[in-house]
C-alpha cells in the first residue's frame, strides 16, 4: 500500500515533468495576457517581470506591480521574451495586493533606505525596491535569503499565530485559524516557490498533529515537492524552488547535530550559526555552480544577523497593522526596528 | 509580560531614543552633491531644513537623503527641479512618494517622457505648493536665501530652445557663504546672465551640464571666482563628461575640482564664513 502510494506519486510527477513543454517555440511572436504573480524588480533602465515562465524586461514606466493584469507582446527567445512591449496594465484592486502595497508604502514613508526596503523584504518578501548596491552586498554576504520570501517567514508567521491563538481559542479552531493565516500570508508575500513549499509543509504538519499522526519532516518535504511539481512542473527549473528544498533537506538532516557540537557559543547566535551551517552544506555547491562564488564567511555573518530577523518581522508586522489605522502610533512602533535594522545594515556593509 | 520580554522591549526603546537623539543635526549648513551616477542631485541641509535640487536618473537619491537626514525627518522643505530631463527628475518620483515636500520649484515645461507624468502625479498626491521660478525671485528658508538668476521671462516666452537652456540657475546665500547652482545651462545662456551682471563672487559652484564643453564658459568662472567646483557626473559615461577643456580651464584658474564619479558624494559644511570639505 505504502509502496503503491509513493510509486504513484513519483510516477505522476515524473510524467508531468517529461510531458511539460513551453507551449511556444523560439522566435515566435506572442501576446501574453496574464496576472503578475511575482513582484517585478526595478532598475534604472528597466523593470523585470516573470510572466508565464518567461523573463520579460519592460521600460521602467508605467510601473507594474504584483497582482496587476498585464498584456505584453514580444518574441520568445529561450526563456526570455525579447523586445517586449507593454500593451496594457490594469491595477489589481483586490484586498490582498492592495493591503500589501499599503504596508510597503507605510514602511517607505516612515523609514529611510535601506531600512525601509529591508523591512519590506523581511516581512513581505518584497525585493523590488532594494537598491542595487545593497542587494549586491546582501548577495555577497550570503544573507539575501532573509529579504526574499522564504520558508522562514512562514515559520515565523505560524509561530506567531500559534502563540496568540492557543491562548484565545480551542485547539481545533486555533489550527484552522493558523492554516488560514499561513495561506493568506503566502498570497500576501508573493506566492513564490519557497513560500508555497513552506505553506504546504506547515499545513501538512499542523493537520497531521490534529488528526493525531506524528509527521516525519523528511517525508513531508518529499511529498510537498512532488505535489508542487505535479501542479506546476515549471518549478523544476526555478532556482528558488531548488534552493528551498535543498536547504530544508539539509536543515532536517544536519541542524540538530551541528547545534550539539557548538554548545560553547552563546545561545543568541548558536541557532543562526547551526541553521546557516546546515543549510550551506546542501546549498553552497548549487550557489557555486550557478553564481560562480559563495562566501566562506557566510555562516558567521548569518549568525551575527539572523537573531534580529524574527524581532524585525514581528515588530514591523505589528507596526504595519497598527499604522494603517493609526499612522502616528504605527510609526512609533516601527521606529523600534531602527536599532535592529541599523545593526543588520552595519554588518552587511562591513562584510559586503 | 514576562520580565525577560519587558527588559528587551525597554532596552529597544532606550536604544531607539538614543539613536534619535544622536541623529540630531549640527548647526551648520551642509551641501552634498549626491553620487547618483550620470545626473544631478544636490542636497542642502541645515538642521531640520532640506533643499533638494534635482533627483538624478534613478532611486539612488534616496540613499543620499537617507544618509544625510535624521531617520525621523520625513520632510523636505523645498525641491527644485532645474529642468525636466530624465537625468534630473526621475529620482524625484520616489522622493515625492516617500517624503512630505512643502514647496516644489519647477518651470512650466513639457517633457515627452512617460515618467514625467508619473512625477506630476506624485507631486499632486503630495499636495506640495508648486512655484514657477523667475529671474529676480527670492526665496527665504530660515537663514538660507535663494536668489533666482534664470530663467528670465523673455527666455520662457521662446518655446523652441533646448530644455537645458531653461534650467533654473540660482545663488544660495548663508551668512557670507555663497554658492552658485547652474543646472545644465549652455554658453549662450551664460552670456546672457553675465550681461546682466547678476553673477557674484561665490565660494562654491556646481559646474553646468556635468562638465560638458557646452556648459562652462571661462567668463562665468572669472566672474564668480569659486574656490571649489563640483562636477556631478557618472563614471565612464557615454558623453565623455567632464570634458578636458573644462578641467583645464578650472586648473588654470587654480580652482579646486571635486567630482562625484571619483569620490562619491561630495560634502561641504559651512557656518556662514568660509567652508570645509568633509571628504577630501
């Protein structure tokens, strides 16, 4: 029975990947009419979008935002759409994209750069407005995972919601509440592969707890990956997807063991150090192959800054919610992140 | 709340308050030519008062504002757009979106750029007061005085000039300190301004048009005799700015040259008598 289940799952996933093809061929002129499902990245001369698995470079104006409806015309060339033209863009007035935009605006109106973008990145995975210099430094120091939507965000949101709801609600109801919260956050933060991965895994683990089955992390990870590939085979080529799975796998296998070996370190940085070291075991080779470099000091840099990330996320999350109703009060709360983001920026500047 | 959490929150509040107090500005005027690549963005800041002239070609100007303004100051008192070309206005879009801008000094000129519409919209939602500069106009902000030297009414009536020639040119005075800001004006306009005898001796000049040979004229330098000439220019730009002729002119007159492509932000401070270069 068990064998049949796994065999079937692997078989379907494999079938989907093998039969999956980009629906268009090179050199073909196409018109794409779709919703923007990943936040565009802005630079001086262009904005970069991913539409229907194709990378599209557009003129920087008019600006396109996550969730907008766009019509784009261009010529397919491998995984890119070249000489692309934006034919129309319709702003998404939906509650969640709107809410996301207002939160980011609140951060940007209240704090200077790079603090505002760092906070938008940590809380919402928004990397669109990060300056190029700072982005490069984040990449060089190996802490860029903090500002892209990653599984950590889901873990933090889930942890925060569990902390609140178990006080107020009955267990069964609390779990429903947490699940809804996780998926709302997944949409809010841009629905990137790592977020979807964490949201599925989180949901599986919570539900398993509820129906009284002890879940085994590694198995949950594999099921999640196969499910995602069956739904969207294109993810097999998504670097975020690959990194997310390799990192999580390495964490499951190595983190506890490493944590035990570095008991001498103070508790504040031990967690960050063991997390980073464990993840690097799997991730470093991939980064090296794709980007041609990786920072040997990365685990130390991560250990120095990772402790501040949950604090920044919780304070700015609360500040954002309060700030949309009472801007002044929200701003006062948000200021409390300033010493933390200053430390973060200092470390990244120093090592970058 | 458990004592451990309470302690952390109190510690964070203390740190924030100390940070806010330590960020409090000194009692000097600082002028910073921001390193925004090929373009102009110049910030003058005195206490809580800021004047931003142009915004450069992209959002890099935000880094400059963030660096030289206290983190709790979200208000720029005056923004001046010398002329509506992309390397001068694009960065202002985000400035208007993120900061409260009291007054916007800008000529009524049209730009064909799509992004200029976006800027106009951002200015509209900011509810800034929009003022059109005109020769002879004087603006006072605290102890700072701004005298507009250009454009004159006769220039504004001519519709066919190069956008550069409509650039807002002004003298900034603070105590005995004087600085001349020249936008992207060319030799013809320089001649016209000089003919009116409105150029005074200054301490500081922003060299016109990123050091193009179509900007600075020897007569302008001789009339203003600045001690420091600042050139806002991008590294390896495709125009070859700044041009050798201009650099030679400045050298021959013994004027100190500072370039944003060589040293990043160029910052000076003054108490109203002389000035000091802060990043020599």
